[in-house]
C-alpha cells in the first residue's frame, strides 16, 4: 500500500508539473519571435474613405513589378485567392496632383487583409483627373464614364501600419 501511495503521489506531482508548465507557456503571451530591433524602411501613404493610411510595400506576385518597385518577388502570393483579397487601386497615366493608392479596406474591417489584388485605374481621354480618395468615388467616376478600371491577377503584400495618418 505505501508503495502504491508513493507511485500515485509521484504521478500526481508529475501531472501537476506538466500542467503548470503548459499553463506557464500559455500565460506567457504570444509566441516569441526573438529580440526586437528597429530598422528604417520606406513607407507610403494611400487613401481610404477620404483619409490617409500609412502602409509598407514588401512583396509582389509579379517578377517585373518586383524589379520595378525594388521589392521582393513572392510567387507564393499567387496561391492567395483573388476573391479573398481586397482591392488596391493604382492610377496609371495622367492623374491629379497628389494622387496616391486607394484602398478598398483597412485594419478593423472584416474584409481587411495585407494581401491586395492590384487594380489599375486610367482616366478617359476626355476626362480631367480629380483626386481620388475612396473606392466609392471610383465607382461613381466609372458610372459617369470618366474612369476605366482594369483588374489584374497581381497580388501585393502591403500591410497598413497606421490608420488615418493625415499628411
């Protein structure tokens, strides 16, 4: 009997130790990525619903664009379904002064993802470019026949790092 009690006591202590270790790992927060450091990296501004957000441009699924943008070519981005990626609108050709990228979503919205499907906008020859600051405005300009939209199969990894930054 004492031997059995000793065995059960050791088993109980071992179970308690394993449980405490597991709890400690969970209570310790997020997985560790290593020591943090600071780097200097180029950031961009883009419009969303009339305000400016700050974003990074790190990777693209198109080799030629990667070279032109001086960012990483990431062929694995092609596996991201286009339907799951919100749109990033880029104006090509003539544009209004101060034109930036226009986002179809931002952090905090159910549709937000840092992976974007690239959509190219071009002004019609007869149109005078205006500053575009929202996807709703894009829809209105298209309906008026002033702006053309061209979908692409290119995906960009452009996480928005600050919402509503102003200038």
